[in-house]
């Protein structure tokens, strides 16, 4: 059987998990990331994941969620 070769683009949580799982299955995996993996946005997250839950009295909204997401992604999102 031919050796499985996989390229993963992105060193965030999804990219790292994909790389680990593919390697566990015996594939040769190359991981490419524009920044060092230790500097990925998943690693440097602000302490959570943004979401618009519209909690009563909290002032949350889809626009606030959008703003939080863009700001949290260093304006790259």
C-alpha cells in the first residue's frame, strides 16, 4: 500500500489536531503555518471563545460578537 502523505495548512487547534490524528494513523504529515505554532491565535486566545448569547441586560448582540471576533483575531478575521 502506498504511504499516506498529508499536508495540513494552519497551526491552530484544528490544524494541530488534524496533524496529530493523521500521524497516529501512520500518515506522513507536513504542517505549514504562517506563524510559529506557539504564536497561533488558538494558543494566544484571550481566554475564551466569543459568542453572541444575548444574555438579558448584558448588552450582547451579533454586532458585538462580530467586533469581539475581529478584535480577537488581530483584525485578520
